[in-house]
């Protein structure tokens, strides 16, 4: 589970590190699914390439629109490249709003009581 904790309407970025222990290049197609998948994004695109014996990181961004916790799933599905398939990877994405900043402060005068 990857937790995104931040202020309402703020963007929180988390990194997911992927390692390739094999001697062949792995290519994954990243998909966000679930009830709140539209609130999460992959700014560097949906294709992840990992060179042999290397590691890479992908950024996952979340922008909160509501006070309720958001949930989605990040699926990394391997593409067959040169006869090599990697394991399908699944990450649970959850959010929590821990702070609210006012968008604006308005001052107004009004009589409290009138006959």
C-alpha cells in the first residue's frame, strides 16, 4: 500500500522503485484503476522500461478533491519483449487529507438583530 497524505487540493508525489534482476530488458504498461483512479496520475507516461540488472523509479501523483479517503490500484502489466515476461505488479493507493487551507477569507458586516 502506498499512502498519499497531504492537504486538501494539494498534489502529493510518491515514487515506486522497480528492480529488474534478469539479464533481459523488462517493459511494463502502467494502468490506474478503481473508484478514484482519476485523482491519481503518472506524469512520465504509462510505459516503464527497466534495463537488465538495473532499477528505475516511477512517480505517482495524487491531487485531493474531497475530504474522504481516495482509493485506487496501480497495475504494472508486463509486455512481452524478446520472449521475456515479467510478473504483473499491483500496488494499492490510498489517500488521507490531514490539513485544510482556506481558499480565501471574506469579511462582511451585517446586523445581528433588527426590529
